C-alpha cells in the first residue's frame, strides 16, 4: 500500500500531463508505470525525476541500454527496493537480457556482496597499486 | 588497519601457494592484491573465495569482462566497501572503462539510489504488468 | 506475516499492561499500534524500547515534534523498514507535515542518497576545513 | 584517496567555472569544498548535481535551512558516507545546530535504526489505521 | 511475487534433481524450501549456492548449529531480507532457539545497529589498543 | 577524525565520571575505549547507551558472552562500522574467539549476504511452512 495517493484525474494538471506525454513519446508506449503516478503527488518531484531518468537512461550514450538496465537492477537489489527490482528486471528483459545473463547479474551481485563484506570484516588495506598519483 | 595479520611467509603453506599460483596464472601477472593476502588467514576461505571469483569473473561468459567489472563496482559502491571501490575502479579501468563510462556508471548508481529511496518512501505498488504469470 | 505471535490476552501481564497504559496516557489515545503488540513477546524488550521512544520522541526538547518525526521518517526510508515508513509517514502527518513538506523530505532523502553514493564512489577526501581541531 | 583526479586548472573549463562561480555566489563564500572538485571530473555530472543541490537545499522552501541540513545529515549517517557526515555536520553547525540539537539528531538516528531493525526482525504487519484509503 | 518462474517439472533436470536429493539427504526431510526452487532457474547458481550452504551451515564445525543460525538470522535482519528473516527465524527455532534467546538476538541486533550508527555519526577514531601490530 | 571533541577533563563532570566508573567496575579494567569518550559530548546519550550495553552485553543471560560478541560483530560488519568492526573483533577475541571461529563468522556473514541478495533479486515467496498460525 502506498503512502500517498495520486488523484484520479492526474493528467488534468498540465505539468503532470506534459511529463506523462514525454514518457509516452520517449518510450513509444501508452504504459505509464506506477512510480510516475505516485511521484506525481508533487509535480516538481515528478518533473525532476523524469528529466534525470530520461537523460541518464533514455538518451544514447557510451554504455548500451541493456548494460545500463543491468547496472540499475544491480543497484536496486542491493538497495532492496522491491518495486525497482521488479521494474528493472522487466526492463532488462525488455532490452534483451537472456536468462543466462540474468543469472550472471545475480551471480555478480551475490559474489560482490560476499567479498564486500569480507573486505569490511578484515579491513583490508588498499593496495598502493590501486591509488592514483596526486599531482 | 586490518583485523587479521597474514604471516610473512604466506606461500610456505601449499594450499595458499596453490591459490596464489592460480591467481597469477589466471590473471597473467605477478601481482597478488591485498584481499587475497588477508583472506589467506584461513586457507579454506581463500580457496572458496578465489574459486568463485575465478568462475564468475575470470571465465568467458555471456557478459563481457568490462560489463562484469562495472556491475561489481556498482555493487561495491552501494555496499560502501572502500577496498572494493578502489580495486574495482582500477579493475574496470584496466579492462577499458573510459572516463565517460566511469561517469555513466556513477550517474546510474546515483540515480538508481535516488529512485530506490523514492519508491521505498512512497511504497509504490508493483504494476501487474511487471509480474510474471504463475503457472 | 510476523515472526512472533503476541498472546490474545496481552494485558493480563502486568508489565505489558503498565507499558500500554503509559503509551495511552502519553499519547492521549486508546490506539496501541502493532509494533508495541509484537515487541510484547518479550516484556523487557517492550519496556526498554518504549522507555527510549518516550524519552527521545515524546518529551519536549530543543527540536520540535514535527522535525523529530521527519528525521525518524528519513532514517526509516534509508533503512528500508516498511512498517516504519508507514507509521512515521502517518506520524509526521498527524504532527502537521504538509504535502509540500512531505515532498521536501523525499527530495532531501533522494538527493542525499545520490550524493552519498557519489562521494563513496569517488572516495572524496574530507576537506581540512570540516575537521575539528584536536585539543 | 580519491578514485579520480581533478585537473589542476579546473576552472579553465568554462562549464566548470560557471558552476563554481554559481556555488560561490549562492553560498556567498570563496570556499569550494572537495565534492565539487571531484565531481568536476565529468562536467555534466557536476552541473546536474549542483543544480539539484541548489534547488533542494539552497532555495527557500517550507522547511527551514537547519531542518534540511539535519535531514541530510541523518541520511548521510545511515548511508555511512564519511565525507558527507563531516560536511553536513559542519553544514548543520554553520546553520545554527546547537550541541544539544546535534545530540538529539544522533539519538533519533540511533533509536530509529534500532526500531527499524526490530520491526524487520518481527515483520510487524502495518496497522490498517496507517493505510490510506484507495479511491 | 517472484521475478523468475521455476518450471513445474524441476526435477526432470538431472543437475537440479541431484541438488534436491542432496538437500533432502543432508537435512533428512522431504521439504525443499522455496529459495532452492527459485535458484533452480539456473542450475549452476543452484549447485554453487547449495554447495556453499552445505559446507558452511550443514557441516560440523567449531561453532554449534544454533549459533550459526542465529548469526545468519542477525545478518538477514540487517540486510532486510524478508524471505531470509522468515526462513532463518524458523531455522533457529528448529535448532532449539528459545523465546528468550530470540529476544536476546533481537536486542543485540538493535543495540549494535544503534551504536554502529552513533560511531559513524561521531566518526570515532579506532583505539590503538584494538589495532594489530604489523610484523 | 571525529565530528565532536570530548573535553580534556571529561571526568570533572560527575555524570560522566559515574558512567566511566561503572564501565571500569563492570569490565574490571581501567581502559575506557573511545566510543565512550566521544559519546560523553552529551551526558544523557552516554548514560543511556552504557546502560543498554551493560544490560544487553555485560549481564549474564541465556546466550554466552562469546556468542553475543560474535552476533555484535556480524551486525557491525553488515552495517559497515569501521570502529565497531575493530572493537568487536578485539572483544570477541578477548572472550575466546579462535582463529577458526573468526573465519567461521566471516564465512556465515559472507554467505548470508550472498543468499540475502539472491532472495531479494528473485523476490522468493515465503514458504507457508515458515509462517506462524495467527490465533
């Protein structure tokens, strides 16, 4: 159950309608998933969040769209966001993630979490080889 | 400062030497970074951790080595592991991560953390469209 | 579903009844929310937790009650506690949090999480200006 | 030690100089703290991050500047960001946080973390009273 | 709702059947809990995870089985894994955890989280007495 | 570097002296480790924290002192508290934790973190067998 309720007539607010129209145009679909409906409880929060998602995730860049989705999914797992794990698993599959690649992402997330905790437990000193030379 | 101390003569233990030799052979380098030296305080922990890192990260698979390193880095940032942030930033650069790709990884990590927290704060319900059909 | 079950007749235990009576008197309401019912599986845990909540949250202090609730909510979001996000969103609203203030709390939580991760990813050195002078 | 190195002549890049000038003008100080210097390794990341910090933290709003800094500090503690704990403790003090208020923030952060974990451990069901009525 | 679906006829895959048979034999029960059914979406992930769980948790060692389950539970609470909190609370009870011991685990988890956050907030320097002498 | 500075003459404050005296008497040592010196920036915070640590950790209970320290250490690792990882590794060793037990704690922490993340990634449904029957 959500902690805020979006109004029934969300798109009667022109700021919200403009964002939803841009989501539909950018993604070439009529589907507006729930995060956008709930963020719309504050038009400014909706506008800023979509603007950033569009710039980072929906604009061609050096990383391909599937790699970006898998990175988003990995972060969402560690941050333990149920909604985001579902939406970005679906998103990565929509961008072509195979069952084997899905399993690979999970193996890396699991292994990294394991060695992250071991490094913290041991307080392993950073190798000088990894450090940049200050100028 | 670490919480355990590796002995000076680590490689006099044949189990440890075997792992270190395999690290050197697999990575084609003489450099053994600190995580392995400190994990060596328990030979079983060292063997199992290396076996898994080798299988997941150093064996050809559907994901390319750079993508795997960037995923590992993203997880290490969220888990807040200082050692791992340094080692996997260096690792990703060694596998070809450009400055622009590095910035992209950071933008995705930052954006995902932001929307993860917003989804949690709003307790956004998962869209039925994202759910799998149970058979 | 909970991992412990409170007995039906919770208040037949005088230690539990005393805490519940104090909650009702302090909050001027008959409503005892679930966290207290489930903590009652161990009377000592219930007593100590309520004593601390009462001292920190329900005793006049330099911070006003709404600011305290918003801080509690922000922590609960980052710690990803579903129950606490719901109870402290409701609590902050009961203490007067407006829709705009709610959105502001979420913007700060989201922005802080973003810059927290960027600082960790970059391992930004602390400016000497921020450090206290040891005496 | 950082994972990227800002160039010596940061402000020879007009995009970076524009952001730094705006930070100085907005904050009415010549001091540019390190997070901005290191974010400058990518001009886009610098511009976007400052734009958001300025809008959320340095623009008058319903929450007063001290409350906003204390919320930022609370989140930074839970996210375990060393740099941010230092910079936002200093920031809150600069905005008037007293020693007693500082201790109060810490007591709330500590108490919330405690009850967050207890709620998770007990999987306490959300009270129907806390749930919004779907329309 | 899960993000992957195990096939109906899981055990028609001989690799999966072998793991399930070993789980049944090791635990002396016909009950295969859900984590294993879902991990079976990738036979390699299933095999490796079970192999590690068997070695660490189901093999006699210096720590007794109940202590190991309580440690697993404590970690699962902090990592906020709903499934794991349920399965390891049940597991610890099955290995003899009393109601009082359960409450004790929760008190330690809650107290440690509290002092962990206080130490981070204060950036308490590590006492030289706690540091090992490098050889 | 800490974010608060304890005064030089901490024990000239009778409330602080009383706590420090009780720490020394309870632990049968003159050594007061840093967390107590820094918590002393607020006498109330110091008194309450010590009172809880004494009750939970330094009072005979159903769990033995070493098990309690290992649980505290496991939580501190996951919460990524550098100070606490050092102090509770030292504490567990002082209570008799062997090198093998230390390695076992780390193996459980690492394995649990791994399966916690896998369960979250897969959103594994809780088995009905693990759920308590509501009365």
